[in-house]
C-alpha cells in the first residue's frame, strides 16, 4: 500500500488519521393506495448524502508533521471545529478518493479533556442541495395584440378560445362544470 497523497480534510482542517468513515446514500419511494388495497409507486426521491467521520487529531502528527509544527494543535483544531459548527456554513470534505461539496455539520462530538496530546473527534455531515430560482416572462399574442405577464388561466383561456381545438372544447367543458 502506497503513501496517501493528501490527508482527509474538512474546510481548512486536516486530520492526522481517519478511524472510520461511513457514507450513507438513501432514497424515499413514496407509495399511494389505489383500488382494492394495492399500492403504486411512481418516483424515487434521493435524499442528501450523509457522512459519519471519526478522525484523529494530534499535537505530534506523524504523516503530515511538516504541515502542522505547533505543539498546541489539538486545542486549536477543537476551537476551529466548534466555530465551523456554530457558523452554520457549508464546507468541502476532501478524501483521497472523493470530494464532497456543500457539507454541513449536523453533529459534532469533541472530548473535553484538554491535557491529551491526541483526540478522537466524531462528526456527522450532510450535503446541502443548492437550488436557484429562475423567473420566466410569459408573452403571448392574441388578435394581433401582444401582451405579457398575464395569468396562466387567462392565457390558456384566450389561446383555447382562438384555436377552436380539442383543448378549447375540454377547457370549455371543465369551465362549465365549475359554473354549475
């Protein structure tokens, strides 16, 4: 087995060793009851990736000694981890084999004893899915006039009335039901 290329790190904190690492991939498959007590499913909803990490931090790192020359490293890293948790920010977890972006700390267990030259820190991380909003301006043309930003029902009604299609008949039939 060769020497590791880089240590496991969370943000700018490098761990001396990883005692255990568990990645959890989970999904929900909702089901809905139909006739005669049967259930159907029509989708799979992926949950965010979760990671449990038990890492070792020492005042005397063996593998990465040149990167961490301080003798008070354990206390420094404990304080940094507390601040990371309290900030509520997202971090990148880097492993030799994979990078996990947008990870938030959901649980952090740090031993209290400060007289030790090494500690085992346990943390749970969860990946946050970043989304964005996109606004679309709906423009339509009716009778030679161009309008915009009308309500969807108004646009559908105007388009279906003009078209005289099957859609306009269905829309008229549905509209008639609600008038009764």
